[in-house]
């Protein structure tokens, strides 16, 4: 019986690398919780922006 983990492992690694790059770009751009709350449609963040965060 042979298990083929390479495809799953490489997919997971690339997904993690993409997430890390996305977080770094967001942090470097200065985009914060208040910016997200302004653009959030009707979630808890848009309501939280009106109160103290």
C-alpha cells in the first residue's frame, strides 16, 4: 500500500505561503481594523466601528 502525500503537502505549503504573503502585504499597506470595518457590509465589525474598538 502506497500513500501519496506529496500533492496534498505541496498544496498545503503553497496555500500557507500565499496566506503569509497576503498578511504581509496588508500589514505593509497599513490597512487596519477600522479600514476593514468601513468596507464590511453588515457584519459585527461595521457595528463595532461605531463604538470604541
